[in-house]
């Protein structure tokens, strides 16, 4: 029976690094919610028409696909529009993931299905998954990573942190916590122990 595991954590905690390692350790599939959100905006996918209808063809690139930069420029200065776009995308992402959970359960070929999303808890996934894993990294470590990898300013990082759950909230819902503040070897040891990898 495939085990469904939700993986969450604050921005800069290193969720992708952890999941890249997990993928090598066991028979699993990983669904990244951000990737799903990108895919469902493509031409012919469920969110394409509603978004173009809402924001007009101004946001399309030459090949007719939604241009991320044009769309961002249009919605991020307008909270009402941003909310409307999120109201199109979030339910569609959830629908896709719920369908995939059902499909994988029917196939029953994997040991694990991992679902990665920043808003797992806020979207009620803790009630759907078998276990919720929280990737933790201290605020200082996350801040340093975001500056180095994405070139974010302190101000931008403060804004992002403000919009996310606190460490205490994450831990309240988590069945398992991976401390990813140290080096990669430390993180890998925690996962090996959890998954029973030698």
C-alpha cells in the first residue's frame, strides 16, 4: 500500500534538496505543487482559459502560452486580481493532487507518494496524507540561503517570513521533523533512519 506523505516547511528550508535525496532512497514519486501550478496554466490545461479570460490576452507570449512575467506584473500590484487568480489556481492544484493520490493508490506500485507544498497545512492536507513531514531550518540559515541562492533583500525575506506559519505551528501538525540547518550528511542520516535505508 502506497504511503502518502506531505512535505512542508518555510521558504529556504531546503525542501527540494531533501526531496532530491529521498527520490534516490526509495521507490517513490514526488509531486511538487509549484510545478503543478505551472503545468495547469499551460494551453489546453484547466486554468488557461479562466486566467486569460480574467487578465486578457495581454499576458500571452508570442507562442500563445501565459507569460509568467507579464502575468505577475499585472496581478501583484492588484490584490483583488491576485486573489481571483489564486481562486482559480489553488482549487485546480488541489484537484490534480487529490486525483493523483487516488490514482497511485489504485496502481499500488510505489512505496511512497510525497506531496511538497508550502501551504499543505493551510490547505488541509494534514487530513489527507498518512504523515506530514516538516523540513526545519533556523531562520538565520534560511535567510542566508535566500540571499545567496535568490538574491533576496532582508526586507523581501521579512515579508515572506511574515506570511508563513511559525516554527511552532509547523511542529504542531508534523509527524516527523527533519532538521536541515546543518550539513547535507546530517540531513541524509535523519532520512536514512526514518526510511530504514542502510
